[in-house]
């Protein structure tokens, strides 16, 4: 056959226009003719809105598979453009949608520019030299194609365009699970600065069916146990601590346990002979630091060293940081240090009474009864004795009447 008389115009972009065609191309045309029977079945099944096995998943392997998929899944009357993706097929049995999306030219140009920057950095890193170019100069794209391969550079653009591809998929209005998978990037057609079509497969949320009357009117019985009074007392103490009242002390007052010391602190390493060494990181020092003289609120040795201090005192206190293998403070774990502390002020602490006045300070108009109810709900929620148990009971009841044919792998991964 002459390529011009076959009627398969889409092949023109895959092969040169010549008066005679090699045997390999004739075999390709023969396979396409055989595929036309499946294409008719595919179009008929779409007319009936029924799933068919003649979809892109069967033709996604290899160059020939990509060509055949073009004929099997493309509706020539709808051409994907930026902002208007094309849904080629929806496999309802597998909950997969096969799409063709078009990436805007601005995005393809931006991706290629970024890709060239990355590959130029690789050229510099490996010390490649190109005649006619000074070392360290960015090479034009054709030279990068020669060094790394055109397909490799273009496929790197596919990674950079992942967000743009997903954004185009979302414009179908379908509900996707996770991100789509690129079936064919069509890198041989990729041209920076021009719109580019990519074939994608996206998993869809499965359909849930319910037996009987469904979930409407579903009821469960939840029984709650007694509320933990110790936890309620702990929450109340935490609230009163948050709304404590601090009062300045008269001149000559000596700090006692329970008071608050306001001081400037500077931390230094402690040498083996006990002398002051280099400064500690800024995180271990500070100005106008409020130090509560209470066990467990600060380093015990520092608190003990400040008991009895007065405003204007300067104290040098040796401490050993607690052992913390990980997390905040791990960098100072077990280190010996000296803190130079200058006492700026002393305050006494008074905890408010648990009454309507405290409730009004927490939220304007709140009553003590409302505050007690919120504390009780907070403790119940923490212990899983009300809403959590209710939700677990409802979930178990829903599972009794719900069924799902198949769960997409991407949903299981998430």
C-alpha cells in the first residue's frame, strides 16, 4: 500500500511520507485493521454505558501498544485542550478512569527550562566539556539531548509536570483517589512552549451499596461509664494555673517555693575543674525569663539555687542537664553547665477560685455550670466514653449493611 491511500491519517506523525512502506509498517496496518473489530465493540459498549475490557489498560505496553491505544480510546470529535480534559473510558468494574489531558504551553516551557537547569548542573558536577563552550556555561538544549538522551530530558519534564497533570485531571469533575498514573507521556511529541497531551489513569472512589433500608434511620445504643474524677480535678488545676494571678512583692522579700522569679539568664559550659567555660546555645539563655519555683516546672537544681533570692541578686548556679536521648533538649542532654542569673523581680502566685468569676474570665458570659459541663465533655472525649464510642458503634453498624465490590489499591495505600 501507499501510505497516502490507507486512510489511516494518524500514522503520518509516526512515519515519513514515502511512496512505499516497509514490511514492518504493513504489519502495523494489519494489526490496526484487526483492532477495528474491537474498536466497534468498544464504541458499542460505550453507547450502552457498559464497561468493556477493550480499554487503555490492555494497550499500555510498548510502542505498538501506544499506537493501538490511540485508535481504540480516542473520540476524534473531542480534542483535549488546556482546561478541558477528555475522558476516554471509565472502567466501572475496576473503578478506573482513563483520561487524556492537555498541559498548557507555559507549563511545558517552564518544565523544560527547569529540566535544562538540572541537567546543566549535572554537566558541571561531572566535569563534562563540550567544544566551543567554556566550562561552567549552561549548554543549549540540543547539546543536553546529545549528552543525556532526548527521551531522558523530556521524561524528566514529566516528573516536573506532575502537579499540572493532576490539576488538569481534577477538571473532569470526577472524584479521584490519590494521584493519577501516567500511562503515556508521549515524549516524542513533547515540544517546550506548546500544549502537550498526556494519557493518564486515575482510580475512582468505589461505590458503596447498602442492604435493607440503607443507613437512614440507623440507630445504636451507647452506654457511658462513670467520669474519671481524678482527671476532672487535673483539668481544673490546669485551668486555674493558666488564669493565675501574679502580684509583685515588696522590697526585701525573699523568694520561696511557689513564687515566680523574673530574671536574665546566661548559660555557660562548666569545665572539669568547675570553672566557667564557653557560652551555651542561645536556647539555654534569655532575658526577662519567668522561672516558677515549683518541682517539675524547671530544672530542679536551678530552682533550688534561687530559693531565698531577692531583687537585685546575682547568682552563679551549677546545674546538670537531665538525660534526654531524643526530642527537645537532646543536644544538651547530660551536659554540666553554669547559669549566671540576675534577679529582676519576684512575684507571688495566687490561684483563682473555681467559681462564676473564673468562668467569666475564660469566656464572657460563661457560667460555672457551663464551665463544669465543658470540662466533663473534655474528659469524656479524651477517655473515649461518649462521642468516640458512639462513632465506633455507628461504624460497626454501617459495616454490617455496607458492601464494596472492589477497593482501589491507591485507597488502601492512603
